[in-house]
C-alpha cells in the first residue's frame, strides 16, 4: 500500500517534533540534575564553612578561657604578694613603734630620780650613805628637778 506523501511528511514532522521534544526534555532533565548538584555542593560548602567557623569559635573560646584563667591566677598571686608585703610592712611598723616606745621609756627613765637621789629645793641631790652632794650635768652645772623628774638625763 502506498502511503500518501502528506502522510509521510506529517510522519517526518511528527518524528522531528518528537525528537525536539525529547531533546528539550533531556535538556531540562540535565539542567535540573546540574542544578541539584550545584545546590548540593553549595550546601556542602556552607556546612564546611559552618564547621570551620564553629571550630575557630571553640578554639578562640578555649584561648580566651585559658588567658582569663591565667590572668585570674596572676591577679590572685599579686593580691597574695601585696597582702604578704602589707603584713610584713605592718609587722616592721609595729617593731619600729615598739623600739620607739622602748627608747622613749628609756629616755623617760633617764630623767627619773634613782633610789639614791632626791629633789631638794629644785636641785637633784645624790646621797651615798650619810653624805650628800649636788648632781652635776654635762656642763658642770647643778641639775634642776621637779618632784621625781630631773630637767636633764641623769644616766
């Protein structure tokens, strides 16, 4: 049987349309597949960057924590040293004050009349047994007194 030419042309056109549509469909499929691959790669890259950022943040946090702890220890050591130095200073001050007090007592005692001395008429009198004599100062002058206190050191 003979097929008319119009049918043959129609068949060829239909075949060409089918090939074009198939090519277009294949092109769309490949484009979608490529888009999926790109999306997957972008997601993987974003996840990798997020992991790296988390790792860097954890590292930075660990470093900051270590630095903070070291500084806390340094500060505690400094406070301890300052406290020790303050205690040493206060102890030294107390020793100096005690030495000054002892010196003041010694000086004060050097003005006090001894058991073999008495104040008579405003002058210090030394007595030795039954004899009496005026106590003389460094300048050779008699030492004045009031009560049991002399006006210059006796010893």
